[in-house]
C-alpha cells in the first residue's frame, strides 16, 4: 500500500522458535506469508509433529485407495515417499552464519490477549480490549486460515444459541473437513443458526463470489481486509475463529473478560476440539 515498506515482498520467510507447532498450524503461518507477497516460507519444526502429520496422511491416503479413489498409483507413490522419510527423518536447518535482510523478534510471553487487524488494513492491528464492544453485523468463519479444530471450537461456543442477531457465514476450507464435521454432528449447530453454510473453499475471502451487505461491520477469519474485498464499503476486522464465533454470539466484539470467560468453558475439551484429520 502507499507509503508502506513491505519487508516480506519477494523474500523467503524463515520462522523459528515454534518447533512444537502442529504441521497444520505451521501451514497457517505459511498461508499468511503468501498474503504478504513473500516468495515462500519455512517454519522450523521438531520431527515429532512432522512424524505425526505424515502418519495421519498415510492413514488417510490408504483409506482413499480403499474407497476407490482414482489414480491409485499416484496416491500409493505419495504414501511410499512419506514412509521413506519416516524411516529416515531428515530436516533442513538454516546455516549458522546466514545473513538476513531483516530479523523480527516477537516475545509471545508478552501477548496476553487476542490481536485483531482493524478496518481496512491488515497492518493496523490492535488488542482485543482496544476494539471491544464494537457492533458487528456479519461474521465469516472460513478460508485457508482455518482448520477443522476452529470449526469445532466455534460450534461449541455457539451451541447454546437458537438464533443470532448477526449474519453468520461458515465455509470449511475443504470438502474433507466438511464431511468430517458433518459426521461429528458439528454442522447441525451451524445449519440451525445460519443459511450461509457455503461450498467449501474461498467464498467471501476471494472477494468475487459471495459478498457481505454494503457497509456491514464484519469479523472475518480470512487473510485480508483491504477496502471492498468482502463487500462494498464493508468495515472488516480480521480475527481468530474463536473471537469470530463469540462476536457472532454477542453481536459485538467481546471484551477481554467475556472472551476469557467463554474460552474457559471449552478449555477442558481442547484436546478433542483441536484434533486434526
């Protein structure tokens, strides 16, 4: 944007210090880096989460073969390659003497509450407490920045509602996610509260498919909130799926106290909620 320096543009990001992230969580960071015009992104992980991810993928791909998916040869080759790595794990690491165009250090211990990007600039970020009580018209939970755990959490936060004062959009990133959420009964909550359970994929985030109402105030889990992207003259906050679900429930962005109170209710179930395919 004008008068801004995008230090990520055309460069490769190397993210360190989050070695125990799940691979799916690392994917979210990589997706976000693409939205900042970087050429690529690596996240340094320990081998354990990668082993867990590949084992899960082998199980999934094997079931696809058993279910009669086409091109079994290609799927079998992927399984073989994954197993080859599992038999002899090897990870890339940055050179000890490498030089970087820029180094950004973030102390996560200093972050005590959710951070939102404010209308309509992904660089204009504020703490939840700074934007609390802002009235919200529509909420979008979807895009590549979400995973299946986010939808379980959102449904849990919304399950006691019979109707909403906000318009809720629910769009899992893949059909596989949608199928699993339906099998778990999660989709029943969403379909009770909204008619906007869209075809899995980009939906509102793409900006050229569905649109929010003109001038709407929106909380979205999508990757960008540039002017008019989700809707004409819309004011869009970017937030986590949990903040988005609570905003849909309350009709406004929650205070920190409201957020923490509602999140405490799902904390005992976090092990089940944040499981991946």
